[in-house]
């Protein structure tokens, strides 16, 4: 989906869930479900009265949007008031409490669902809220404070799940007023962690538009060199390159990428000469911290690239100067022609519709390899093409041969440079296909050690941990990948339904299954949601999802058929759920 086709709007987001729901379910499943349904009926009536629209649910969680911040606030306080009254009329086992978070901000619209920062902040506020209370963001408070007869407690900036939010509590009778130590913004932001750096695509100042790939390749090489330093995180190529050809202020780019410093520059290539200009800019005040220009022949272009990345790293953290010089340097191809072919292939691979270019990309890799048989990056790129092709339906009849080629190419890349993290990751995936999970995790961990700031290495290590059922650890590495590469967050988030089913976290599994389905309406998610609904105690909903799945997949006649297409990571969870309704 292109930026132009993304529908955005401002909305007031309401998020709530039941306090201690899992514990209540374990104590008395029937009473808990009866209570939850009764509370949801109360909420539904209030939504009808105040104009709330539910756009997502998962177990005990409800996400809704309002057109009016005032209506959302009154609805929230009325809900807590009615829940308190209900609790006073029922026995303890039927009592239930809720937290509510409210935020007003920009959201992305996909069908009937909403997502984006506007939703995420509301969810953070909900988790920060006290049981029986309502917490809201500064944007909501500024809008409603002069229009309603409520008192609010200003809690200042609070860091909730790595998100900085200016939070307010609504003062509600019976809920103790929180008195938190308010820290200044600078104190909250100064976490003692090293600064984050982003390298945005260098501008091609040459008249020859065909050399655009050269400018992109230089930018990527600088990202790679910077990332090999373990002392500070570097925003991934995918996120940084989303700003290619976009006219935006440095401060705006830094804010969107959550980066402290931005590296930007330009390249002017003429004949066998190249001029590279690079500068380091403070993302907060747009002050230029450092800049330099190199005029070189193409004979020493790789030395220039290393020099740029090393100088930037040394400027940000002087302590890095004592690190081994050789560890930063990559192994460039001995011939520029090999490098040239590789960069052209890489440019095509990074396009949105790369599938139509796979044959051309592999041909360019072969040309690079024929010129320089020790060019590790060309082998890595070819392995990525083969891996993609293995899981493409169009080439399903070539799966066995493509897998064999992948093993050969991945081993070749690793053999050439066992310290190249992408080569090590490819080698690790080879063991995963062979179901040698001990070696799989060994090399996935090595790739991460070589480059802790690489989003792909974090994600790949998270997947490897799943083979040992270390799901909580896997979750943290996948979240780290999203933090390092926010632009490609959807790619990583698509794994969450499987992960949370494997963890037995049905609420989160349903939440993410709904989101991923809205983004990509694949029938597999109806099968997932059928099983998840069973685990959540919603048998009627489960049967509806299963009927939809069966109509979309007529070849799946029974559980034995379904087991053949079930993801191994959550096979037990899915089969245990579906066997109750199939």
C-alpha cells in the first residue's frame, strides 16, 4: 500500500480490559464469562448512547472509537460507575473491575479496523491506569478540561512500555488519587542509553539517473558499517529508506524514526571520480554537528565508505575510537564491476514488487559472483531470493531443488565471511529447514552478537528461540526488531498471532489475528480465530469462523487435513481448540 492510498484520520480511542481476567477464568470460568458478558452489555448500551463504535475485540479487551472526546470521557466514567454499582449487588466471584485508557490522535483506517500511534497510546494508558479508573492523554485533557465537571490529576510524562506519555487520571470516588514523583522531560529522556542514529538515503546529484543505485548502495554500506559497532543502535535500512525522495525536515525525520541524530549526504559521480558529502545533524534542533567531503577516484571508494562510517561513530561515542579498526571494515569486492552488479540487484530486491524481479536479481548476483567469487554479499542476496522462492506458490513444484540451492548458497556465504551477520543468519535458516534446531539457534545467536542493532537478526533470533519454546524471550527480540525497524513493523507483527497462540495467550492471539487479517485477508486467520475463540470460551464465534474457513478451504475436510497445514509452533493449541467444534 502506498502512502497516497493510506487513509488516515483523527479519532478518540477508547481501550479497556478486565483486571486479572486470566486469574478469574482459572478460578471460575463460567462465572467469569457470565460477568464479562454482563459488563459488555452495559458497555454496549453506553456506546449506543454516547456514539462509541467497537473496532476490535480480543477476549476481555474492547477497543472503540468516538467522534467526541467529551462523549468518550463521560461514557468511560459512567461505565466505571455502573460497574461499581453492579459489583455491590453480586457475590465476589461475579465481581469484575476494568481499566480504561483514552487518547485522541491520528489513526490509520483499514476496513473497519483502526491502528497506529493513536491506538497504541490509548492501549499504553489503559495498562497504566488503576483498576476502576480512567487515564487519558494530554491531547484528550486539553480538549475536555474546560467542558466537563471533572477533576483531573496531572501525572506528567510517564514511560509506559517504552512509550513516553503525558498522562492524566480522572478523579473518581473510591479510587485513591495517585501521587507520583514527576520527573522533568529531560530526566525521562536521559535513560543512560547511547543515542540512536539513522542514515537517510544519500542524494544522487549525478545527471545519470541510472546511478541512483550507486547512491543507495553507498548509504546502505554506511548503515552496515555503523551497525557493526555494538555501542549504539542504528535504525534499519528499511525504515530510513522510507524517506527517500521525501521532502521533510531533519527534525521531522528524527521524530518519526525515534532517532537522536541523522546522517545525510549527497554523491556526485562523474566518470571515474566521485564526490561524497556527509553531515551529522542533531535531530532535536537541526544543528549541524559535523560534516566532511571526500573527492576520490572509484579505486578507493570502499575506503571512503569505511572512513565516513567510522568518523560518524567516533564523533557520537569517542570511547569507540579504541575499538579494533578491522572489525568495522567489510570485505568489498575486488572489482567494481562485481560491486556494480550487486548494487543493481540489491536495488531491485528492495523494491515493493521484488517478486517480479527475482530472475533478474539472481542473474545480477551470478554476474557479480563470476567476477569475484569471494563476494559474500552477492551470495547472501542470492540466498534471500531462493528463500523467498521456496515459499511462493508459483514455484511450489520446485521447492526441493530451490531448497537444495539455498543450502549451497547459504553455506558458501558463511564460508566466505563467517563474521558477516547476514551470512550467518542465512546459514542459521539453513539449519532450521533441516530441523537441526540446536545449530539453528547457535548461528542465529552468533548473527545477533555480530550486529545487535540489526532488526532482521533480532527477529530471526526470536524465531529461533521458538524452537526451544522460549516464547517470552522471543517476544522481546521481535519487539526489539520493531523498535529498530518501525517502518517494516507489519512484517514482524504478522508473526504475533502464532507466537501468542504458542504462549497460550488467547487474548493477545485474537487481538493480533484480527489486525493481521484486516491487513491481509487470508483464510488461515479464520482457522486461527476459530481455535482462539474456543480457548476464549466463545463457541458460537468459533463455529462462525470455522464455517468461513471451510468455505474458503474446501480441500480441508477434517482435522487430519488441517494438521498438515498447521504451523508447527502452535499446532497443539490449534488442534486442541478445533477438535471441540470440528
